[in-house]
């Protein structure tokens, strides 16, 4: 079978499964055959080796079942890097890059006279938020202390692999912790706490797209109103933030007003919402000052 024949077959098979059958088919073929897009177009008439064809047919079957391409390939591009993923981790999404970009901007502007900065990526999953932010901050600050924390031991194994593969900067120090929210942090305080917690209401989870349901429920289900973890983080975070420091969390498209209320109730100031590329609420942020922190 040629590349062209398989590509056409996969595109047809993926219709009704995904809105991007051509993109998915090309991604699976290019990854398996080691091709970039330019080579893919030039190799359309090449015959696929039998061992590679077997792999691609398995990939095709998995995609037709609804399994996301990222899980099939075991990786996903995010911000400036490619992150390893597994079924124990949420798949990094483009909308989360908004949190990364604004966290970098806020921290850099607020701490431009500092030599050292400390950040916590809470509910870190793959570590894509914390690692991405740390790598950029390392170009500005002499030392970046990155802490990555998650409840899932399996997710943290993937996170550790991403740390090994992607953190090459000598001025980034990494600590990986396992536990429930801020419990494993001890008395540590940070210049920023960043998080993409579960924020989907429990009743909504079963109605999600089939491919989303392949992702871990631990990373999706946010309780009855979707805000259980958001509330808990907002309540606990002030005692782990330095004066003037930042809390930034990803939220659902309809949760902006309520999450702003939650942060203000917990003593945060300069509370605001950041929109995603579809002009929907996507990130809530706030700063905590000395008078609002727990002793």
C-alpha cells in the first residue's frame, strides 16, 4: 500500500470521528514514518513497509474508536516543546497556552529586579504549564525554582520524564511532589501558583465528546458545580504565596464571574479574567498581599 492510498483510506475512516480527519491521518502517518510535512507530500507514491503498515493500521483502528491522536502517539506539542502524555494525564491544549503567556508576562514585569523566582504548578499532570513557564523565565532570572505537584502517581511519572527530557537549563531547579493539592508543599511560599485543575461539573462529564472521555476523570471532574478544586486552591493558596504574588487557574467558559467572586472572598486583589481564542472565559487570576495572607 502506498502512502497516498493509506492517507485516503484513513481520512475516510476518520470522518464522523473527528472534525480534522486529514490532519489526524497526516499526523499518524508522519510520526510513524518519520516524515515532516514536506517529505510527506513528496512520498505519496512510496510503498509503506509491512511492519510500518501494521503499526499504522493499529493506529487507525484506535483513532476510529475515538482515542485521541496524542495518546496514540504518546506526545503532544505545547507552547515551545513537545510533551510526553499518557492516559494518566490530561492532553495539553492550545487554550492553556494563554495561562502560560500571561504568567510569564506577569512574573517578569512584577519581579524585574529579582535574581530568583519560585513557581508552583499545581495539579501539574504532564508538567506542561510549569515547565513551559520555567524555561522562558530562565532566560531572564538567574535562578528558577520550579515545583510540580499532582495527586496521581502515574501522571507524575510522565511529568518526571518530561522534566528529564525538557529541562536542560542549569539555572532551573525542579522539585516533584505527590499529594492532595497543597498538602505536600509544607510551609513553602511561591512567587506564583499556576494550575489547570479539574473544573467540569460532574453531571456534564458524561456528555463530553467521546475522545475527551479517554482522558482521566481525576483531571476532568470538578464536583457538582465544577468548582470544588478551584475553591479549595483559592482558600489554601494565600498561605503559600509571598506578598504580592500571583494565583492563576484555568477555568470553564461559563465560570468567570463565580471564580472571580471566589478569589475575592479568599482575599485576592487585582482579580481578573483572561479570554481564550474563542473569546470565552479561560483563566482567572489574582494577587495576594500581606494583610490577606494567613499568618
